[in-house]
C-alpha cells in the first residue's frame, strides 16, 4: 500500500518527519505494510537538503501542498495559527486526512476543525500536539474510552521544565531560557512557553477528551516569568520542588483548570521529572491512576508521533474505516473561576530590612482572612530581605487581592511578588 503525503512545514519537527520517513521506510513497511511517499513538502526559510527532498517535491507554496491531488494525507507542522488553520481546513474540505502537531491552532479553532473533519469523514490526528512522545491522545481516544475521569495533573511543557531543572542547579532564568531555545525545545515565540500558554493549550485539548466538553477557552494561566532561582531554593528548604503544573479537576460545580508554577512535595513523582521530559497522571473510575512519562519537546520525539498518526491513518485509508473514533462534543462544562480555587500558598516579598515590615504585611493578609502556617526571612543583601510566607488553605481570589494590595503599598515590596500554590497532589484525591 502506497499513500502520498504532503508536508506543510519542514522545520524543527517537519524536518525530522522527513528524515524518519526516508530512513525508516523499510521498517514501516515491515511493521505496518505501508509505504508513505512524500509527494510535496513546503519550507519557509531553511530548505531541507536535496538528498532528502528533491526539487520536484519541494516548494515554498502552502497551496501546492494542500492542492496536490496525489497528497491523500496533509501534515501540518507550521506552528502558529492563521496559515495552519488555512492548510488544515483546506485539506479537510478536499476530503484529505490531516495530521498536525499544532496545539495552538487546535486550542483556538478546534471546535471548527473537528466539525470540518466530521463533515468530510476525513481523519484528524494530533498525537504530537500534546506532550511530545507520550501517546496520551491515542490512549484517550482508543484505550480509555470506557473511563469517567475526575482528575488530571501533569507537566506539559518541556521548555519550562528544562529551565526549572537548570535553575534548580543555580543557573539564572535568562541563561536557562537561551539554552532551551538552542536545543530546539522552545516555541518560535518562547513567551508561549514561559508564560504557560503552551501548557494551557495542551491542557485545554486534554480536558476536551477527558471530560467530553468542547475545548475550553480561557484556562487560567500563570507562567514562570516571575520566578527566581531563589524561589526554587527557598521552596526546596521547605521540602518542595517548583514545577509548572497543569491541573484539571471535575467538580459538581464545573471544571477547575489551571496552569501555574506550583510547589509540590520533593518526594512526589512529578518532582523528579527533569529536563525536557513531561509526565502526567490521570485518574479514571475503573482504571484508577495511570502515569505517563516521556520526552515532551524536541523535533525527533515529536516527529515520531507524527509518523505514528500517519501510519494509522494510511492503514485506515486502505480499509476505508475511520482511524479515530468520531467524538461528538457535548455541552461546554462551565469553568470554576480561578478566584474560587483553594489551596495553601507560597508567597515571597522582596522587602527593605526595616522594623515593622512583617507586621504590615501580615496585617494586610489577616484583613483578607488569610492565615499563615509559617514565615521566614532570608537575607538577600545588606538591606534587602526575602520574606517567605506559607499560608493555610485559602481562596485564590483572597490571596491575589491581598498580594496586590501589599505590592501597591508604598515602600513595602520591590515589585510584583510571586504567588504560588502549594499542592501535595494527594490530599482529598479519589
Ligand atoms: N515548546 C514546547 C515545549 C514544544 O517546550 O513543550 C512541545 O510542544
């Protein structure tokens, strides 16, 4: 069986897809009985080497990829939203199946894209869009179809996890980011990584599959941009590790979704996930808890998952069956406002070393009904101390308001103070 494919985008991931298809054609034939022939491939700035993609295959035109009648499957690996949306919907409209690694376009327009795919009967594969080499999408779409899920949490961004690992060793934030970019983990616009957007897009996609809801917009997102290596050290002194945690909880009142840098116990499995690895936990009513672990970023692991979708779709084209279950989203489950999420918190205030500062800060916290479980003064320099405060279980809205007031009080703190939830990822879990 030979299937023609068109590839839109031959950069970090697309380039590796081309390499795998070229180098592993024998293995794919042996294992799966399919030959995947690249009939058209587009590039934007860096042309892939001619020995991988000859002149008659390569183009700079996205339309040529979508419109080539020999391309039965179109692979969208452009990143970004507008061009990607055009390529995906253009291909689906022509009845072609689509594979994408693009969480941004799915988080923004997934509802429309899924509807197009349903109408046309074409397959839409997006394994590579979430958590790199971890086959969580196929697990949810194929293996866990009988499960009712109530809880999900995990590390869904490789770049920030890599950065936090370096910062734990004392490397400053900016150097850690530069290194992550150099290694090809970061998005073209790395603010999507460090501000938590990338993880939130993945969480939104997962939530749709886990909880049978249209892709939720506006997942509350807090990035790691305010974190310093000192926070990581102070957290560690208290027995915690800081990770960018994506969390979902199905409650009677709605869905509690957030992406936030979170203090988790240093003994927890997620605290040991280092570098660009991702890991995630799901809890189902029959299967109990499952943990997934694997490389979350980088061209090669992501490309391998693109190829797995390609093979699955190619084989289904042969049989004329649908490669993925067609899921019909039900009603949107309302999101619980972030103000109502409750947890203990870690707060850090950079303050001048003066009499009465702790009293002023604790007064404002008390005015907002926030009770403290501990406070520690850490010397930063002669005049400046870091005041680290841990709270008991608190409504997020109260903490955000109190810290805003403290930061706005003249001469009290030196800027915006980090507010990080503390989550033992165990208490009260079913
Ligand atoms: N920039 C993303 C990450 C790539 O670091 O996780 C994989 O989606």
